[in-house]
C-alpha cells in the first residue's frame, strides 16, 4: 500500500538548521509545522516509537476522532514537509552546546545533535517532544494486552469499554482516583489492591459509596480466552471475570540524551513519574531548549500535546526574531565592527577566506 511506503520514507539530514525537533509525535510535528510556516528551517528527528502505537484509534481529538495513530502522524509529516520542513528517521544519542553567546535567555552558539548512527546536525534552538515511557507493574500478560483491553486513560478508552466488567489494578497514588473515574463508564468496577498500600478509610468509603468492590491480595496473572481478556487470577487461586483492566503506569520522560546539557527528569508532584519542568511557554531551564507534550506534561492527550507543540514553536520563532533583531541593531550602530566584517567575509568568500 502507498501508506506503508510513505511511512518508511526519510528526508536527508542537513548540516544545520534553525531548529531541531526531537520527537515526531503530535507535539513535535505541530511545533515543526508552526516553525516551518514561520519560514524557519526545521528538522524533525523521529525515532518511530510513538507511545500510542498499540491503540486502535485516537480519541477526544476534534475532527480526527477514531483515526489510527499511524495515519494521524503520517498526515502530520506530510504537512510539515509541505512547508519545507524535514522529517528524518533516527534516534538522538547526545546533545552538546556549541560555543557562542549564552547570556540571558539566548544561546547563539546553538547545539550539536548527534544521532546513534553517527550523523550530526547543528541547530540554533532545540524543541524536545520525545514523550515518555510507561512502566507497568510486573504482572504477566499486562504488556501483551496494553492498549487493547489493558488500559490507563478513561478519556481515551472509557467509551470503548462502557458497560463492561472493568477491573482497576492498583499501582500507585492515583489508582483510587482512576477507579472512581472508570465508574462513570461502567457500574461494574472492581478495585484490585494488589501490592500497594490499601485504600485509606476515606478512600474505602468512597469506593463503597460508588459500588466499587475492593479485592485484597496480589494479582498473579491475567486470564485470556480467544485473544481477549477474560479475567484476573490472584496469587491464592481466586479468579475474577473482567473484560477490561485499567492500570496507572509509572510515566518517565524520555530525556537521557539531554544529560550533557544538565537537563534531567525530576519526580512529578503527583507521584505519577518523572518529567522535564518548563514554564508555561515550554521554555526549559536550559537556554535555547523548549519542551512540549508528554515529556513535560504527563497527562496530556494528543490534542493538548499538539497545542503545546504549536505554542512552543511560536515561542521559539519569537526568541529567534529577538536574537536576529538584537544583531541587526548592533550592525546598524556599528557597521564596521569585527563581527560584521567577519560575517561579510564569510558570505562573500566562503571557504576561500581561509589562509588569507
């Protein structure tokens, strides 16, 4: 099919650009689209491992309800390319800052982005949209059913399991909240306390008031029949028939390649995992680096991630405009400065200036 052929296509990596976007999901492609429409040279580095790949469709996204995640991303790539942006298949290994003016909020020296296959590219700014990694409890069968009938977000999957027998596997501080949410979609919800701290008296009262049964004891495995979840088996041999199982994964930002810049994930206040902090515009604590999507907002759905990426793209363009304006003002004030002479020489003579 044509779609399969397009998905494997990758643009050639150029030597330098205004902005490198690390991550080819909804946030990254939206940011790249905004930048490309602002006439910025932008390169998206896409590792090709979207978090929602196991899902059958994207939900809660206006005008794209139920669209397959792969189709949504392929349309996004085509739109970015339509405005001159590049989408390159690859995985970033490291990022280092190049020499330059790093004062204030500016980072005129830019960055060198190295891929795992040895390719490199220079960028004036960096937008990180690499998302996160889900860490599930160590229960056999969870990963095999993940994104199918083992779920996490009621707003993403609640409608699809409405009126079914739903189980909630306790895995962290948000599990009781998750059970109360899923009760909106089904009146048959069972809370499996598993190995975490049992619900408090207040939480137990809430669960009881909503008709949510609590099962104590460790979950040993899932029961599968005809490639569908059939139930939950406890370590003591008891089984409970369930058609869907919700679990809150521990979510960890994909950001190891930023360690060289001193930018590392920190624990989230909710206890749900680790993220990269940023201000409301997406600006990180490292000058010249913006973040958007699940790498900084653990709970963002596709629409929110896309909006954050677009907003960060606009902020990056504004930051570049401010830098270029400052340089233009400096040149206007002193057209014969050493810096301007060097720039003119580079423009006019190129590589021929060496050795003069």
